[in-house]
């Protein structure tokens, strides 16, 4: 294993790659995340100053993740400043008119919401490896009052693809939220709701909210899919990752497995290797704080013992991993991290191999 610092600036908070994305083209890697003014006056919360806004930033590597360069404000959130992180007076959300080619060699797509966790949702795309982003383009709300949009997209052809999102019945909290799958057959112009892709989540209320959010999905075969979600039942103070599977291209889903995270509330990141093994990574947000992984050799029915990528974290404020496979067969796992809760959060990455 080899750990590298992706993005650090004195006085700045860098966080949550899982809220945006990580993409790879040969040896070029791009990660997007959020950037804010650091405020470590209360280390029991996320240590940024919400009154100063939350911005978007990305970092790029051209040598397979060994060295990185920060790129400021690649996109601006649409909408005026309302809530502390609502909009950046960015371009208006419009309807996509021309279909996207999902198989363009330098393509990437980004799903996000205007507010930190919820609010107006949209997508951007790029044909030049994130140097310029087209958008924001509108998404439906389907049957939900609020859609919590983060990037989880699988391209099936030039014009066909599926995305996984989470949605709920209140735009002020995630109580009762569930994960679901949508499909486009016309290059992103229209998106149809297909099915709920994880467990039905009982509502409990703002103070005791239950949810299944932040899906991470892979295609296992032309008709088989696996979707993992971050699950919480606060009434029982219980947190875990759950896997659901579909054998009919997303039309119906059934429970496959539960991943024990030792009651650490953390989103999953999923990667399928060329030999069909699945790699799951997540932040470990209880002592000893750090980053962990598990491997499945049977399409998510069972998961191996935890692999400790890091155990030197300073407190819970870390994780939100993303994974890509590099040309040399190594895995790059990006995340936000701190080894001292009184210091700035930064984006880091671990380069690691799995034994054959």
C-alpha cells in the first residue's frame, strides 16, 4: 500500500469524494470533491464554516495517482445563495437537447444536488476528461419530494445507461429515503424510473431518521446487477451496508447480503475487477478511525475479512471513498481524511494491490 495526498490547503476543508466522482482514462485520474473554509472550533461535527459557502473542486493526476494538481471551481452550483450551501449563482438548469455519447473515449458524467445533501438535482457531462463540463441539465423528481443525487452511473451502450440515486419524502432530511434505479435510452434526454433498488425504509421522523442512501452499483452480467446502500436505523442506533441484487436488468430486486461495518455509518464504494471479484471500500468512522475494504468472490453473496487500508485517522470525519482500477492492475481508493481532528481535512488516496 502507498498513501498519497491528493489535495491539501492551509485553512481549507476538503471533503466527500463520494458526493461527486472519481474517473480514470489510462494513467489520467480525476477526482471531484467539496472545498470550504476550515473551522475546527467543534471537532464533533464536520469542520467547515457553512456561512462561507461550500464550493466544488477537482484534482487531476497524469501518472496513475502518484502526483496531483488541484483545479478550482470546475462547475458552479445553479441557483442563488439561500441556505449556506445552496447554489453559487451558477448557470441555470436546462433541458438536455442533444443526446450524449456515453462511449466517447474521454467521457464522464456527474450527478449532484444544488444543496449539500438535497435540493434541486441535475447532471453535468464532459468529453475532455473534465477540463470542461457541460450542464447543468435537469433530472426528473420521479415520485420523490427530494432526490439526493450523487454519481453512480453504468453505460450500457452509446445512448443507453442506468443511474442509481436515493430519494425521500422531505427535502429537509433523509428520513425514509430509499435507493432507486433509473434508465435512459436516448443519451440522457429522458430518464425513466425503473425500480427501488434496496430495502423499503420505515420513516421515523427528523430526530430518529432511518434511511438507505448513497447507492454503489455494478453490472455483473447483461441481466444481473448488484447495488449496495448505506443503511441507518437511528431508533436502534444501527448502521450497516446492505447489498441487493437483480437478475432481470433492474426490474426487480432481492436482498443478497449485509456487510458489517461495526456500526460505523459510512457510504460504500464498489469496484468490479477483471476476474469478477468485487472490491468494497468504506470509511471506518469509529476507533480506530480509517479506511477499510472487503472482497467478494461470489457476486456479493459473502464478503471476506476486512482489509485495513488505514487505521491512523484522527476522528470520524473521514471516508466517503471512491475506487478506480489502474492500468497496472492496482486499485486507487480516494477519500477525505484527517489524522488530527484539530487540523484541516484533506483528500488522500491509497494505491494498493489485491493478491491473486
